[in-house]
C-alpha cells in the first residue's frame, strides 16, 4: 500500500505557510507568496499544508495556483 501523494511524485512538492492552510483546505486558489517552499512559477504541484499533510494537486500560472484534484481526509 502506497500513500496517494506518491502516485504524483512527478510533480514538485510545495508546503504552505500557516496563512494558506485555510485556503487549501477549502479548495481555494492561492498566491505563490503563501508557499513555504519555492516552486516553479507554473505547472502542476503537489500541495501540502503547513503541517505536512497532503492536500491535492494544483496547477499554477502567473503566480496563482488553482486546484486540479483534492485529496482531503
């Protein structure tokens, strides 16, 4: 048995600052400034909240990331 996030290891992982947790837990878009870890300015990423829990796959463009698929438990 493998964790769901391992199925998407081709995408870079990003971790949110605490201020972004509420947005990603509700499936909202977020700005790049709310990420703790740096990532490319575009493309798909694996998003983790500030506690390290996998949230979902987001797609970024021009510094704004929007949800593609959420995996909240």
